[in-house]
């Protein structure tokens, strides 16, 4: 089966403030192949480069690719902007600004959907779909009229992300620490939400960054990777996460 998403020998570093400066690489040769429908989890110690990878996949202007490439559905997207990636079907939860003054959840979804699909869903249809997902994710339907992330609790933000993912219908999603700050019930609800999105879209590929076994127990990823120092140093199945839970990262450090 051809890959949905592929990362070949990816190197990236922060963009320097002044030209004389050349910051060292944070990503130092990441390889990853994700087939349609697969969930891949990346785990790794603080500071190993997980969020940098997520930001680089999002084409954040904060980082530059110095070597290697990113391939999405057989196209080299290394030079594509965030917008073009989103339109092509990549979902990057945090591409959406933390707070946008004066834009409600529903208004934002409408814009994002129109950018993604080039169609304008009627406000009513969208409202119903959003309210349905809010309910499925255990949130009050009145959230659709709240301003985006303004005063949202950590757990509400994460659920809102999953709701966006459900409605934008991406082909490939990157979720960075979807479980951080969730209470145990919320974690289950969010995991259930992700499973439902997968059921609706069986070909959706997901790259999931997490520190905890718990979300993995709920989502049963197909592959678990360990990243240390900007490289993937181990890949396997759920046994990798179990080992990690037991022994920590010690064995992987130089
Ligand atoms: N823009 C930047 N400028 C300078 N250093 C950076 C920049 N972005 C990231 N770094 C550094 O690169 C390293 C990797 O950071 P990153 O946020 O990718 O780690 P992470 O694996 O997501 O960690 P965590 O588990 O704590 O979320 C860290 O040492 C961080 O300080
Ligand atoms: Mg991080």
C-alpha cells in the first residue's frame, strides 16, 4: 500500500534571528512512514523535538527544514505553506491560534471549512454538526457560540480540537499532547471522540504525540516510536510503550 504520509531524513532548526547566527538542529534525521488508516504514536523525553516535529509538519515559520523532505500522498510538500497543507487535508490542531479575539467557535469553523473544502456549509448545517460533536464530546452545545478558546479550560480546548478535526474531515492529523491537562473522564471522552472520527473516516492517518500510556491504551496505535535527541531511536507496537512505562528513557540515552 502506498504511504499516506512520509517523512524522509528530516532535519530542522529554529530560524535564526540574525543571519550570522546558525542555531543547531533540533530534528536530526527523522524517518516515518504512515499508511492510510494508521495511528502512529511518538513518545520521547521533554525537549527531544516532538513539538518541533509537529510545528515543522505545520510549516511553522519558526523552523526551517535543512535537509530531507515531507511527502503527503506522493507529493513533496516540504515547501508548502500551512494554508496549502490544510487545504490538501492535513489537520494540525494547533495551527489554530490560541485565541482569536471576537471570533466564535462556529464562525471559526466556518472559515476553516471554507478554506479546507472551498464550500460554504450553511450556518445551520454547520451549527447542527458542531452541536452534535460537542454533545458527543461531553461539552455543552452552547460552546459553539463562545469565543474561540477565550476562557476555555485545558480540557475544553482539547475537546474543541477534536471537534474541529471531526468537522474538517482531514486525511491526516497531527495531535500534539492531546491528553495533556485532561482529567480521567475527559481523556476517555476525547479518546472515544478520536475513535469515532476514525470510524467515520477509516483512511484517516494520525500522528499522535503523547507522554502517557493511558491515551495509547484507549487508542491502540498501530506503531509506537520513541524519539530521543531529534531522531526516532525505536519503533514497534504497544510493547514499546509498555517497556517505557516500566523502564523510562534511560536505556535510550547516550
Ligand atoms: N524556536 C526555538 N528556538 C530555540 N530553541 C528551540 C526552539 N524551539 C524548540 N527549541 C528547543 O528544541 C528542543 C526541542 O523542543 P520541543 O518543544 O520540540 O520538545 P518536545 O519534545 O516537544 O518536549 P516536551 O515533551 O517538553 O513537549 C528544546 O530544547 C527546545 O528548547
Ligand atoms: Mg512538546
